[in-house]
């Protein structure tokens, strides 16, 4: 089947990116070349007529857990991390608009000079108008990860799937493949089995939100060329996690 005759499997997606995806080889900070690379990948998916929302972490700039481990107040450290996600969101917005993809950043922590406040109905309207929406600031609350923010926003905007981009990990395994050469890749798994087997895909609160709202996850290796577009077009890449093994 040719690309021209292939219809997207999903019409509205939420892409969850790690902050490290912006860092490049250094592993820290923001590499404009990496931001441009991500923007071009998103543009190819957006060109299919797919609604795209994005949540990006802040591990390239700050981790709340690191601050807490060094004696900082946990809430303060987490708020710093939330602010760092807005920095990443702005960098990605700039890269997207450089390739002519109209983008809006919405922040759960109000900072009207640089981002819109998060308003669910406004976010949905942006998507309906063909704009990419990047959600920054996490959920606006400490003690909550960006994985949970991604699950919450996906439920609120009625995304059909969450694409969980991993760095050099191409799905869910029975054990850590970097430590156990006999670890087996799992192509499909239910939320119940994911929880029972204590497989580390995203934090428990995020998994529960996805399960309660029947939002499937696709865990995939972001480094593999064209992965996002191939998943959106229905190719079986990475690991599918869903409420029913017989689902989408």
C-alpha cells in the first residue's frame, strides 16, 4: 500500500517526550539541532491531518528527585522541574514554528508572558484548528511526574493513544535488556499484566489513569527513523499496552 493511500490509524495523539530528547550527545541542556529534528518528525505526522499534543519532561535541565536527594524541599524541587518543562516546551515550539507548524504552549503554572494558561476547551479548539499543542508545567502540582501529566492531558483532550518515546529502548521487556541478555521483548500487554509484573513503563498513577480512561500506550524507541509516523499509520512498532489485548 502506498503512503498516499494509507489513512492514519489515530486521529489525535499525545506524544510523551523525555527532556533528554532535546539534549543531544551532551545529555544536558538544549541542542537546537535536536529540537529541529523532533520538529521535522512531528511535522510529518501533523501533515497526515493528525491532531498532535505533546508533553515533554525536564531531565535535560533538572530533576526534582535529584534536588530532594541533596536536601531540597521536595515541593520546591518539583516546582523547579515544572518550570524547566516550560523552557523545553518553548524551545520545541520555536523549532516547530521554524518549519511552519503553528504551535501553542499551554502551562499548568500561569506565566502569561510566555505561555497560555492551560484551559482544556481552548487546547481542544487549537487541535481542531490544526495547531500542535505543547503542555508545560506538568499538572501544576508537586509530587506528580510528567508521565502522569501526559496521561491526564490525554484523557482531557480525548487522545486516542499516548506514544511514549524512549531513548534506545524499543519497547517493554520482561527484564532490563541492558542487564539481562535473556530478557524478552513483549509486543502486546494488558494494563493488568503490566501492573502485576511490575514492569517499569511509567509511574503507577499514570498507568491507572490510562487504564481507567481506556487510553492505549505505545512504547517505542524514539531513535529509530520515522517511528512516530509509522506508528500513526498502523505499523506494529514497540510495545502496545491496552485495556484489552484484542483492542486497537
